C-alpha cells in the first residue's frame, strides 16, 4: 500500500461499524467518527480537529456531513497533495422532509470558496445518489464553478445512503485511479 488513507464518517457515524470499520481493517485508515463525543465540540473545534488529524494522508474520504466539515477544513489547511473522495456530501442547503436546512457556517464557506481562499487539492471526486434529498445542487454548482480537478459520479436510483457494494466499488476505483 503506497498511500495513507483518512476517513471522516457522516453524522452519528462510528469507527466500529460500517464503512469506517471496513476502511480501518482493509486500509488501516485514520478515522474521525462524527459521533456524540465529536458532536459535543463547538463547530470551530470540530473543524480544527479535522484540520489537524490528517497530516501525512495522501487520500481522504469524507461521508455526508463529514464532507461538509472537511470543506471547512480545506479553507484552513493546504490539501494540495491530497486526493479527496466525497460520498453523498452535504455541500450546502438541502431539501429534506422538514423543509430546507442550512448547515452551520455555510455563508462563510460559500464566501471563502467563491474567493478561492484555499489551496487546490490534487483531485476531488464526488459520488452521490440521484434521489439524495440531502444533496445540494446549488452547492455542487458552486464547487463546479471553481475549476477544480473534479470528477462527479451521480448514481441512478440511489438516495443519501448509497448501497454498500456501490460505495466499495467507488472507493476501490478512487484508490486505483489516483495512486
């Protein structure tokens, strides 16, 4: 294995189950779980923890709300040599059953992304389901407008929780493609 992998779970994720467990076992990934203990931190402490946790990682995978927190981290740290995979990412305001939801710090993130106040990573891949009610098309449009080295994969007939086999296939392709 020629790379060092980092992984950020989605909201209420655990390092002892699901994709995090698989990445720990298969790739010895450094994992941050967005669990109760993590959620007890302030928003700025959450972003700081992510910013300081992945030194030396050549590949980083972030899931759902973990991807949103990673984007904030990207404003504070140079990820120029890191290849990034965002799975079902929260990229901004989303439409959910309860109506629209705007995550903490979105206006700051949007402003800083527009101003390009970050270093451009080597590669970013975004994978999301075409029926994902948490996905923000306006957030995706903003990311696309930045002219990043970007690959976007929209999975047909999948929602926010994409089938595990599909996710593992996407991760395998990501790690092979960008080694």
